[in-house]
């Protein structure tokens, strides 16, 4: 066409016409692609011609256009004859720009060899392989390339289907990372497990050693030994227990040991045992256990709890020590004291009588110095008599024969009398009377006086540096408390726990004074038989308050 022959308007018209033809052509191509038409009339040099599209192809064209994979058709030179929209999108190009390009445009250097091989094969037989595609920005996309030949009217073409493997690769990568993490976690778990196994092995070994250690110890001490659970069931006895009782484990395990306890001691033993289980306080009781030959022997039982970090009791460890021989010795001693004090009493009484006779002898004037001797002898005899009486009381208590009549006692009157007596015996001391009037109780005045005199004697004995002694009564809930307070050496808690025991004396050389440790034992027994309570409040160096409590008469 010679453009110069046309005027400007003609050229403009011509241009518009061509523009329209181009748009028409694009629409037609789009219509064919999307399967909207299957025949078209084309105006050619030979006039209008009808082109029909094979109807069967239409379905496939729709499929190909809609599918998720890229689809292209190449000629022998590798030029793209056809591409679906998906492939153009994958390569980030408009569709019309893709058609006519050589496919190798999209093959990066790294995949070049492989691509050539696949294409070469593809012309001969169907084949597949993974390659990388590069878009216009050189971004790489991993793809699965499938080749197959197509027999078209125009000749044979090579059809390529390109599946985007990005997601799959990412998934594979993630899987790989996850697998690696899993493997690392597995290794860590295995390591931990091995360490745990080592620790368990070590602990088991420690436990074994400590158990064997305990058994060895338990089986080689002369005492009977047991362990019991927090609920009371015994779960272990040492060899001595089996040798002593002649019983098998099953016979005395749990609570079976009760059959071995002397019936007379069982109730007291059970009370103490159950109380310790409830409170967690150490268990201590004396009772008789039956030996294999049926003979009962006295034992001192002691058990202490083993606690965990939280203070919960895990189990108790107990021992029973044979005290039969000591008990017999004590009995013999008591018997001896009983006889000796009895034997002493008679000559003492006549000695006292003769002294009184001498004192009242009127025929001749006794020289003053002899009078003095007689007075001193009287004091000594009185002291001796108190001692012998105490000894007699102790043996009576032991024999369960400390008996006395009960009657109405005016406590205020008794206290007044006791204080007067004390002032007479200990003129150096200062006795303060803080008692109230009209306090009547049921009791034995002589025995209560004995208790008060014991308190006073001790208050004087153990407070040489401070001469003040207070006697006081207080009433609460119809109970009267009578107390004797001194400001002397005082007592520690451990000593307080034991001072009411028979013959107990504080072993402190510094403060040792005369005495046999009988006074408080007798006093406690007297108050107990009065159904009262005896006690002491004291701190070392801070003096002591000894008291007893009795119910008031209505
Ligand atoms: P003792 O004849 O030895 O005094 P007790 O039975 O009267 O016997 O007293 C027992 C022990 O209690 C005494 O040896 C003493 O150590 C202690 N004790 C008693 N009273 C007091 C007190 N007021 N202050 C300090 N210690 C005391």
C-alpha cells in the first residue's frame, strides 16, 4: 500500500477500520478460546469463507483454558503456537505476548540441558521431568514438565503441560524442616530418657544400699525393731522380733502384734499408739510382750516418725527394749526401801520419844548447852523422820497403797497454817500470802499440807540468792489453783518434763543440794489421787511456780 496516495482523512478512516478489524480479530480469538463459537466466516481475497472448528475440540479447549496447569503447544523450532492463560500468568506476561515466543526464553541456564533432553525425547515418546522456569523478572518457578506429541491438521506439534511445583516444594521443604525438628526432638527425648534411666538406676542403687543398711542395722541391735505405716499397720520386723515371739511375719504384721501384748497392758499401749498416730508425737510406752515360750517380759517401746519434705509422715521406726531385768531390780529396790524405811521407823519413834522425855525432865536443871544439843538433835530427828516418811510413802505408792481419808478442807486456813510453819522453819525467807478466803475443797488436809511443804522446801532450797516466796490462790471456772512462786535458779523444759518422776534430780553440780528426788513424785501422786492437776511454769534463772489445781466445793 502506498500511503502517500491517501489524504489525511482517508488515512484516519483507514486506521480506524484496521483498529476495528484488530479488535474484531481479538474478540474472535477469545471467542474461539473460550469455546463460545465453533464456526466463523473470514473475508479473504476469494470472498467470504466459512471455517468450522471441530466440535469435539471445544470441550478440551474449555478444559485446557480452565485447568490449573500451564499448557503450551510448540512447533519443531520450539516456537509457542498456543498457550493457555494459566501459562501466561505463570510467566507473568499477557497472553498475546507469549504466543510466537520461543519456549527457551523461559528456560534459565541451570535447566537448559535438562529441558533440551526432555524436548528431544518428547518428540519421540511421552516423557516427564522437573525443570525450572524463569519469568520476565527472572523469578524461578519449579515445574513438572510433561511432553506429548499432537497430530494437528497443520502437522505434528509438541504439547507441554507445566505443573507449578512451588506449593509442593514448599510443602516438601516444610516437611523436611519439620522432620528435622522431629528428629532433633527425638534425639533430645532419647538423651533425656537415657539420663533419666541413669538417675533411676543410681537412685535404685542408693535405695537398695539404704534399705540393706537399715536391715543390717535393725537385725544387729539387741532391741526388737519394727516399722509401721502412718495408718498404724506394721510392715517390717527385725530378726530379733521373730526370734523372741516365735511367730511368722503374717501372724504379727499389720495389727497382729496385739496378740503378743499382755492383756493387762493392751489398752494403755493402744491408747498411746493411736494418740501418736493421730498427733505425730513420739510413741513411748512400757508393756509386756509374750515370748515364744509363753513368758511375758517388760519392754520399753519407742517410735518416731520419718517425714518427707512437706512434713507428711512416711513411716514410723520403732524399737522395744527389754527392761525386765531393770524392772526386777527396781522392784527389789522398792522392796528394800519399803523394809528399810519400816525398820527405821520404829527406832526413830522411840528416839523421838526419849528426846521428848529428856526435854520434859524436871527434876534437875539441864545445863543450857545440853538444852541446845537436845534442840539440835530434835531438828535432826524431825528431818530424819520426814525422810523415812517419804521413803515409806514411795513404797506405798509403788504398792498402790497410798490411802487416806477425804473430807472438807478450808484451803485458806490450810495456807495460813502452812505459811506460819514456813516462816518458823525458814526465818530468813520472806513468805507473801496472796490467797483468798472461803475456798473449800474435798481432800486430805495433811496430804495437801505435805504437797505445799514440798513446794516451799524446794522454793527455799533452789533460791538461795532471792528470799522472796509467794503463795497464791486463783479461781477460774470453779477450779482453784494454789501456787508457790520463787525467784531462784528455775528449770529448763527438758528438766520440767522429768521432775515428777521417782528419784529424779537435776544433775547440775552447781546447784546440787541435799534431797533424794522423792518430794515432787509423792506430791504428784497425792494430787493425782485427789483427781487434780499438778504442774510447773519456769525458765532457767527466772525462778519457778509450782502449782496444783482442784475443783472447789459448791
Ligand atoms: P529433791 O528432794 O531433790 O528436791 P524433788 O522431787 O522435790 O526432790 O525435786 C526434784 C528436782 O526438781 C530437784 O532435784 C530439783 O532439781 C528440781 N526442783 C524442784 N523444785 C525446784 C525449784 N523450785 N526450782 C528449781 N528446781 C527445782
